[in-house]
C-alpha cells in the first residue's frame, strides 16, 4: 500500500477509536495490521500518525456537541473512503473492512451505533454487498460456531481433528482444542481465520491469538505439536464444489524408467493426486524432473509400473484420454508472426473439433480477457529476441493455448523461467486458480520464491539420479528434511519474523557435505540419494485409489476432420508468412533478381552490333542455370519449414492431429511459393534473354524442378534436428545436381565404373536437373517457331545420313572381317542383330539370313550381302533427296506466307540458337557410331533420334523421343512425368519419415560399432 493510503487507514482507525479511552486490544489490532503491511521501522511512524490524529479528533470533539461530532466524522469517513477507493484492489478492501470491524468490536460494550454507521459507510463505498458485509460482521463478532449464520462462505474446523463440524459425530473436551473459523470471500480468492481456544497455535511460525482475524494466505499452515496440521490447501478444498463427473485422480504405481543406454532415469515412484491440486516438482540438475514430467504426460513410456488417470492407463489407452491431458513446455511454443488472438484462434480450431468460427472466436476472446491479454490481442507475438509482447504475456498466452481445450490434467515445464519476479507470481497465480477450479496441475519449477513455494498443495522432490525423496505438503518439507538429517530447530520451517520459507534451504540440507578433519567440505554427501530414497519409501503413504470414470473434460476435445485440419494448417501458415515482411521480401524478390543477373550477364553479342538470339552461345548455360536456380530456390525455401515448427508440433502431439494434413499444407504452400518464384523468374529472364513463345514450357518445367526441391527440403527439415546441419547439407544436395547433370561434365567423361556409352548412366538418371535440362534443351530446339516446321523432316533426313554415311560403312567393315575369318563369333552375332533390325527398317529386297551370315566366308553369300548393303545405300540416298525436296517445298510455303526469305531468315535468327544446336547435336564429337554389346549404337545428332523401343524411358542424352509403355512420346512430356514421379517418391518418404528412420538406424549402427570397438 502507498503512504497516502496507509495514512488514510490510520485516520479511519482513529475516527472509530475516538472515545474516552483506547483499549489495549484495539491498539494491538492497529499494530497487528501495520505488521502485515510495513516493516518494523515504519510501524512506529504510522502508529505515531494514528495517535496524533486521534488526539486531534478528541480535541475537536471536546469543543462541539456529540451529534455534530458524529456527523463530522461520518463526512470524514466518506471522504477518506472515496479518496482511497480507486487505489485499493478489492482484496485490500476486504482486509481493511474486516480489520475495521474487528477494531470496532475490540471496544466491547463501549462501541456505539455510530461505529456501525461508519463501517457500513466504508462497506458501501468499497462496493461490498450488504450480504457479504453481514457475513463479515458475524465472522468478526462471533465467539462460537453456533453463533455463525448458515452460509457456504463460513467453515468451522475442530482444531484437534482438522475435520469440519458437519462431519464430527461427537466432540469431547472442546474447550481444550478450540475452533478454527474460516471466512471465504470466493470472488476474490480470500480466506480469513479466527481461532477460539486455549492451545498455543502457530500460523506460519507466528502465534495465532485467540479471537483475532488473520488473512489465511496461500501456503499457510496452522500447527501445534500435539495436533494434526491444518493446511491452506485442505481448507480451500472444503469450499470448492467440484462436479463429481469432472473429478480427476492420477495414480502412479511403481513407475520406473531406463534410458536407451541402460542408465536409470527414474527409480520406482508411487503417489496419488486428486483434482484441485497444484503439485510442484523440484530437484537439482540431472534429478530427472523432465523425465518424470514426460512419463506422467505420456510422452515417455516407462519400462515398469503404470500411470493411471481414473483407472485408464495413459500409455496403453491413449485414445480414451484425448483432451484430458495438456502440456505446456518450458519454451514458448508460439507462432511468432501471428497475433496473440490468431495464435489462440487457430490452435482452438485444431482442438475444438467442428465448432463454428463465431463460437471459437467468442471462447478465445473470453479466455484472453480472463488472462489479461485481450487488450493486446492484435499485437504480433514476435520472437524472444524481437519481443512484441512481454515475457509474462507470452507465458500466459502459452498457457491459454492449452486452457482453451479445458484439459483436466495440465503439465507445465518451468513456467517461470526467464521471467521477472512479478511475472512469475502472476503466472503461478494463474496456475493456482486453475487448480482451484478443479484441475490437476503439475509444475516443474526451479528456485521458486517463498510466495510461489507456498502456492503448491503438494511438493515432489527428486534427487540426483532420478531418486524420489519427498512427496507431501511444501511447508512440511523443510521440517521433514531437518528431522531426517538431524538438524537443530527441526520443528520450524518458516522465518519466525516474516513467515517466509526459503526453498533453497531444502537442497542445502539434502546436499550437505561431510567435512574432513580440517573443516573443509569433501565430495561425499552426509546422506546419499539412495539413502534419501530409502527414507522416502519408509515414510510413503499407500496410494489412494481414485475414480474409474473418465472426466467430462475429455468431451471438450473433438478432433476436426483431416480436411478441416488441412484448412487450418494452411490458413495459419499462410498468415504467418504474410506477416513476416523479411520472409516475403526475400522469397519473392530472389527469383526476379537472380533472373535479371543471369539473363543480363549471359546476354552476349558482339560489341557495336545488334543482339541476335541465334548467335548467343550462352543459351545452354542460361537454361542450365535456370534449372539450378529453380532447384535451389525450392530447396532453400522449404529447408527450415518443419524444423522451425518442431516446437509447435511437440505441443500439438497431445491433440493427435493428422500428420498428413500438416505435411500436405506445407507442400501446398511451398508449391504456391515456387509457382510464383518460377513465374517471375521466367518472365524476367526470358524477356531479357529474348527467349520467345516458350513461356509455358519453361515455367512448367522450372516449377516442377522447384517442387522437387521443395520436397527435398521438407524431407531434410523433417529428418534433422538442427537448422545449421540442414544448411551445411544443402551444398551436398545441390552440387551433385550440377556435376552429374551431364551438362558441366559429359556423361562419357565420368568414371568408367558409373558411366554408360549407350544411355544416360544410372547416377545421372536420379538427378532431377538432368531430366529438366534435357527436356528444356530438346524442347527449345525442336519446338521453337522456326524449327517445328522442319523438325520431323530433319529427323528423317538425319536418319538417312546416319545409315548412308556411318552405319553402312561399319556394316561393310564387319562383313569384310567376317569374310576374312577375323573375330568370327562376335562379328557374326553383330551382323545378325543389325541385319534383323535393318530388315524392319529398310524396304529393299531381303538378301540375308542367319544361314547366309554363317556362310559369309563363301564368296556367293558374301556378294549377296554386299549387294544388299549397296542397295540400302542407294535407298537412303534417294530417300534423303526426296526429304530434301519436301523441305525445300516447305521453305517456299513459309516464305510465301511470311513475306519472303528475309522474314524466314529473321524467324530463324529470333528462334533458333547455334549454341544449343551444337549441344543437342553433339557437334564436334566425331564418334558418331560405336559398338556396344554386339550392336551398333548411334551417337550422331541425338536430338534427331528416338530412344530404343526396348528400353522404358531410359535413352541416350538429348534424344527427342522415348519409349513410354510401348508408345514413343516426346522427351519434354516424359521428363516432366519423371520429375513429378521423383517428387511423388519424396512425398511418400516425407509422410513415412523414411529419412529420419534411416538416420536413426545409422546412428544406432554406428553406436553399436563404436561400443564394440571400445570393448575390444
């Protein structure tokens, strides 16, 4: 309280005390009130202020009439109360009112009706209802439980048994034991106590004077050496009215846990906890606090024992407990780029089934209001390094994410970590209120203040190595450890002067060391963890069996459909990205900027001359770098998507949501971003580079490659635990796509172990960049506005040239060798294979057979086959001339339609490219035909040939057609399908978490190998 308020309250006390004589009891009440509000030094100042003001009042009353005095005092009371009304919270108002009533009653028969009027004025100004004022008055004036009104706000406990009077059949020697009378101001969460009896009771280490009113605050305990303690938690539970169907009982039966390496994480522990309890879990580093919390919330399955909630095993019957358990990790698991309201709203949509948005909005706003967050509901949450809301507000929002589902059991890990003392108290007060509403709340906490320590109803303490060593009332814990360790003053737990408890004292006792003969502490403890554990087992009370019916809280949780989950995940993620300005700017400027850099610097032309697309030899480089950029953008934009959500996914594990819905929402968002990125890349790049009329082809292929990159990124994001690891890994994924694409290094020039002269090697087939580049290169060459008119004719002419100039020459050579008897078996098999293929292709009279080839040494057979090759050569010469004539005719038709030869030449200059033509035609490579596996393999102008009809999809690089299930299909379409097939495979591995499982298997295998080597 401020100085002004305390002075005003002293004035109120003085006005009521304005009579002939101030009793010792009345003065003691003033002193007791000041003792609760200020330090001992300040008590003298305010007590002197009270005395001086009382003297001044008495001087004025002596001068005037009695009626005038009372009227003047009434005005003063009204004025004082009005002045301080806005500065006192409602709890303080009740304390003041009760103290004034008690103060007035201390005058006994001397108290007159004017004091009653004064106090009623105070009550009215403080907005205290007449009903509560009446109850407060009865509470302060009564001398026995029989004098109290029959109301739920009052409770009388027999101080010898700790049992309410309504439950006591017969009471003997009542005068000896006395009564404890409690007043519950439910709306403010306030308890007051009065004691009537002759026993020397202590409350929080201080004497409890008979007849006086004391606030009975959180964690308070009333003790007497021969009687059972009366705890705050027990008293407040008598006032609570939990619905029986909502009650929870957790039973832990001999639960033990071992880590994967065999180390003990938790020694067998047993305890039971009912609804309405706030249970603290404390222990030093390595004591197993987090392990125990994860066992209790179902994240870890124990190797022995069981954890039951109302008789249901949480590890074996999880499906029956949906919505019952809530978990709040130590970290604030929030979406940084969403607002406070959006975080809660979208979390609610995932936890409240198919409730309409209007109802979810209403419930979200009500919860935010109750937590004091409604005024900041539209603020972006921000991250811990760029806070938009305070640490305490983040913690409360984090708690709200679980409270919206109304879980019956709540587990909270380090809720005060990193918070100020005030924020810590606010958060813990909130958790305490939850327990008072009937929830069962477990809190792992480290170094709590005395006030926070007293909030707990039960305390569970763990010692190093996972040994449970205490479970019971927090206030009794200090006494327990003092007595067990043989400390002096073992019967006191609180500070005698201030009533505070120092939790650190507990661990000082637990970890106290043995001293050597020189007085120096040794590493050895006086009582080891196993010894503390044995004491715990000796003093442990048997578990109390709880309810066997699940609580109604489980009905609050209704899992939404997968489609609805997909919609929520999608909307939430999109909103989060839209509110991240840096993310949006970088991702959507990256593509056009890279396109500009790439196209501008590769746009080559002779100095002083005009740019001619046909003469720019950098087109292959532009296409290839476009593929790599698309792959890179797709990979980097998705590489952190899942790992950054890992904390959110950890929290949402308890909702049992669809992994598929989450993953497909990510995939859809990544595909959307990639679509925009590749669109802008192609628009800018092709415009600058002057690639005409190929926009759709370029965009579709680059988009497909980027989607492949998206799925690669999502897979590694799901498999690895560190963002640093992921970004180190990205070069290992990109560089092979560059080196093994067949562009930077020809497939023929790879290590012979992996290369293949007849087809693209297998190592190249698994590179998406190879499929994408080949498709774009072949498509750009064969489908441009100029070449598309001649491509089919050119393809047939190329076949004729190959057969005429290379194949027939090689066949003659092989026939001559066979005729001379050289390498007979190999030459005979090759000729059989090739003549059989020629028979299907060349429409000339058949002059060969297997029998004829076998007789190649005979001159007649030899001459017959030579004649066949001569006829075949003539056929191809004539065929080439016919095709050439058709091509000339096509040229004339185009010239006549397009405005002459100059326009056709311009069309060729604008749409064809010599650099690309040289690449796909392998100009400069004079090895046009090779022998492989008893067959001739064509390597002459691959873009003018089709792949083998006997090989599905696989073919030499740059061929224009490939076998797709028996149908010769264009390379662009086949390659596009292959890229999407590879992407689909990555979707499956992502859904099954295959990469993470593989990594886990590899780690276990390596660990086993290292362990074996170490033993060796």
